C-alpha cells in the first residue's frame, strides 16, 4: 500500500486521471493507458482511491476539536512475492502513468525517483488476511482453465462417461488432461518453492506472539480487572452516531458497488480517544493478524468464506483507521455475513471506532442492532475510484473448488469414495 497526501491544487486533476482508467463507474479498463493491470501476472487485486473521511467531525461528541488532515491517495495491491519486486516491475511497465498519478501528490516532482518514492510512502497494515496462502494468480488462472476443460469434455462425452464408476472416470479424465497438456492446450505448472527466509520469519512469528503473551500474562492478570471495569464504563457512556447517511452520498457509493460477483469495500473513521481504546484495538488486531497468518489460511476467516483479501491500516498517529476488503456478493450480503457469523468479532474490532452501536463487555450487542450497524458502516464507507480483479467471475469458493479439482486430478490413487467426492466437484 502506497499512501501519499494529495496536493490540494491537483485534486481535480487526480480524480480525472483516475476516472480515465475506467470504462464506466466501478468498471475498470484492465488495459488502461496509465496502469495496465492485466500485464502484471502476480497481481490479484488492485485499487486506487482518494481517502476522504466523511466522519472527520465525529470527534466533537467527545469534546475534541476537529483536526485537519490531508486527503490521501492510496494505491493498493494484493500480490504474489515481495512488495519490492512488484514496485520495481510496476515502475518499469507503467512509468509514465504512475508519474502522472503521483505528480498530483505532495513531494513528488520531475526529479523524484519513482521506486524509492513509493517505498518511502508504503503504509504497513496492522492486520492482513489472505484467503488462500500460497495460491498464486498463475495457479488460479490455470486451475480455472482446467475446470473449464474438464467440464467441456464431460459435456461432449456424456453418453460414453455417464455409467463409468468414479475411479474409472477419474482415470479417464487424467488421460484427457495429460493429452491436453501434451498438445499445449493446458498448462499446470508447478510453483517455485517458498524462500527459506520466509519460513523462518513465519515460524518466529508463529511462536513469538504466544511466548510474548505468556511472558506478559502475570501483568495482564493484575491489570485485567481495572481494564475491564474501565472498558465497561466507557461502553455505557460512548455516544452512538448511527444516523442514516445522506441519500446522495449513498447513491454515489452505489455507482461503484455490486457490478461483479466480487466487490470492493473501504471504510474509514476515527478511533475513540484514550489509551484503553487504542490498546484494545491494537491487541485485537495483532490477534487477528496472527490468526489470519497461521490459522485461517485455507479459504475461511472464522466462518466466513467470501473474503479474498482484507487489511486494517492505522493512519495519522493511530488517530484514524482504514479497512479494505475484496469480497464476494453484494454489500448487503457482506454485512449480513459478518453480523450473523462473526458478530462478536465485528464488535471487538469496530466498536473502538467513534459512533459504533454500544457494545456490552466488548463482544455483546453492538452490531446485533442491524439497522444501527448498517447505518454506521454506510457513514464510514468510501467510494473506490479504480478497482481491479485478476480473475473476474470467480468467487473464493470457485477458486477453492478449482484447487481441489486439481489436487484430486494429480492424486495417483483414490479410493472409490474419494473418487466419488472428487467427481462431485465437477
């Protein structure tokens, strides 16, 4: 994520540049002249947007003066491999387009080194979620073509294949795929091995946080009663800001929503003041990040299966936060998914934002008042000017099924029951 303040005098120019990358509102041209996304084979999702906080005055309910923040331009990419490699590639392939975009930001001039400038403006997330760690863009595309080829073959040979036992059908499809690969019509390439350094860092992260928790546990036990009492007092007195959003603004958001089976979401707002709320947010998101990195790595964030990528990022000295996600379904179904499946998780994270419906001991109530929660969220939602997806039309569940089809196909020996379950995927 590259984040930079926009030069006020260049805002209109920047918005016009971003609009030029779309075929229509919410519909990117993947081969646009400024940043041809489809040329980047390691890019799953990308977005460019202006972070214009609509709720900046909400701090007034705590007697705080409204601060003046710059408008930010955010450029996000969910990628395979190292960020530094991608930034070097995107700077090479879209040099003039990126310079035109970033020239509208403060501190960027004709002499600016593009790669160094992007690296110096990177904004690291405090928490990050990846639906399926290790599945690259190339693999996702190859597996989609594999499934299409198998289904076409089955449709064309229904009479001959209909009565085959599952194991024989599995073997027949293996022979078909081998022939397609030999003819060059299908490619199922292996992935490069993950660097050893990544495994070392990942293992240290896996064991480091639990060890840190154990070391701090005696202190946490002592502090916990005071923390909980203070938190409960704050919950009882926190103002709620859950009014209906202006209809014109909601209509503007709707222009960029629900065009495809997968959609984007961005929400931004200010954190409630005080050390208790900051510590709660930080601790919860550290835990979310640890779980997303080590536990929820194969298609599920808790019980939710519709999110491809998500991240939480602190801004402005931890005064504000922005949340980004790429998800399947409509914005309405997205909100319902969270309320019904992980309402307690919503409360623990987002109740630390100003105006959230009041919670009870952090995990209860809150989003269970559906109307208040949805109005709160709509107030904090931002329009995304440019959004790209590498595999349009494929949901997270589609991608998972395609991976399982390939895994089963490459298995040399299946039991009759295993073969039956594999055939059912088709």
